[in-house]
């Protein structure tokens, strides 16, 4: 039993409204259930209730046991002074406000049908053997309802991604260009080196990047050195030695802290080696001071593909690491990689920037991400296996949000699909 069942019962009017009484025998008539609060404070705001003939307006708090009121120290929290009803599964103790007045308590277990309770238990017990609790019934839910829910989930995912962007804006003094560089560094590091690249990008004063974009060798030396790629021992390669010499000059000129750590190569495909990705990042910034402005002005996918039509430097045509010659191959960024940049950096940044400008770009962002193919990972494959086919990147992102923050946490009563299933069967 979880509190989310109480929220569902209250929100969806599953109580027999003509029979309700408090623990003291006072009649309760629900005029309005109020608005569910997903943040700190009482569970439902602005409810309207008639208790023993007296009309009340205020908040409703819910717990499995009424004694949880004291476990959570609500008796000392002024946010709970306006609670007009305590809804609990089991009423095991009288509860009082800070001023000493008793809060009316409604024990709901005596009013709940076996059908609803069994339906809830069946749904939640599936978690032991299934990918997700509702996998046997998901395909039976109205497709229009599911599609709307996925759209909502996609914007929830954007909200979660916005947190990192807002944090980076704060530490960079609202330098959007610097934040873009940090996010791109994380993207170019991929799953393996992404966290390391982000950390290093945060430690680099972006004004130095600006000052070196007009000098290809300087920018290359700066980024290769800063991201730990000029720590190769006993390398006599001319290009490597040239970069190392230039980096030493930049360290002295700008007072840089030299990096002793290195990115990972092990387990990566050669085209994802950090040497290749950093060189591509160098070529994206080479000769331009306003990558952010350029990307924010692009709304069509083909325009974005053109903007990211970049290659690793010519040295890397026959190298993957310094000093080791390989078969000649031009190292161009693939469309699949650009799609990931659009999903993980460009769209979230556009989402935040639109808010900053007081504009609504949601339709444009939906149109953009809907053109991208689905992501290839185990979660999306499992959704496809149970009959929930994924059409595009918007749906794959939404399903990642659904699985991570709802399915995996058994938050079925906060999910449109879960509440629809329980509503349908009770």
C-alpha cells in the first residue's frame, strides 16, 4: 500500500460521497477535491468540504496512518496550519494543529471496494516479473490518450534537462555561448567521456576559447591540452610536439591549470575516440565567435545538418591517436551523432532560451524532434517488444522519461496509463 493510491481515490472521486464520516462521527460532503500539489506542503490545495454542516475551504493532507502526521513533524510546520481534513488509510491516533485544535480525520479503508483494491494490487504486483507493470494492457489503452501523455512526458524531460542548463547559466553569469560550449563538450564526449568533458569544459574560462578561435593551431592546442590529450609519453610525432609547445605557451599566457587526467579510449569505437571528437569540436568553433546565435536561428533539420557538417582536422585522416598511422579515412560527423546533439543539447537549450526571451517555441521544437529517428537502447527495445512501437525521437525521449521516473519507481498512480487502467476496471 502506498500513499499514491489515496491520491488516486481522492482525485478520481472513488469515495461514496453520501456515507463519509470523520473518526468522531461528523458527516463529510466533498464539494471540491482541490488541486494536487506535487511540491512540498499539503497534498491537495483549495479543497471545499462540508463537515458536520459547516463549509470549509482549505487544504487536505494524506498519509497511510494518521500518526505519520507526527512522523513528518507537520505539527510544527506552518504550511499545514490550513489543513481542513486528514485523509488516511488507517486512523490510529488523533492529530492536532499547532494551535491545539484537532484536525478532522477520514479513514478511507472502510469505504474502498474489493474490486478497486484488487485492481490496484494486480497492477502493482506485476513489477516483480514484468518490464513495466502495465505491459499486458498497454496496447489496449486509447492511442490518442497515450500520444497526449507522451507529449506531456517529453516536456517533463525537457524540464529535467533544463536544470543542468540553468545551473550552468548561473555559474557562467548567463553566458549562453559558454553554456552551449559546455553542453557540446558533454555531447562530444558521449556516454563514456561525457561527464569528464563537461567537468573540464566548466573549468575552462570560455573567454580564452573566444580569444583563440581565430588561430586554428591555438584553439586545437588549447582544447587538446585542456581535455588531457597532450599527456602522451615518449611521442615524437611532429604535430603532437607542435600542439604541446603551443599549449605550454597558452598555459603561461593565460595562467591555465594543466590537466593531469586523461579521457577514456578503452571500449570506444575509433570514430568516438576523444582525439577525433575534440578535433571535430575545434573545427566547429574555428573562425567563429557566435556558434550559439547561429544555432538558435536554425529551425529546419537540414539547416542543422549543414551547420554540423564538420570534420576532424586533416592530421586525423590517417590517425586515430597521436603518432600511429592508420588507414586513410575522413572523419566526418555522422547524421546519427548530429541527431543526438539536437536531442540532448540543441532542443533543450532552445527550450530554455525561448523562456528567457518570453517566447513559446514549443510547436517548433516538437516539429523538429519529431523528424528524428528513435534512439537505440534497451528501454526503447523493450517498449517495442510489448507492442508500444516508437515512431520518432520525441516518443523515445518521452518513453525514457516514462520508464525512468514512473515505471521504474512504480508511480503508476501518477501515470495517465496507470490511472486509466485502474479507472476502467473499477
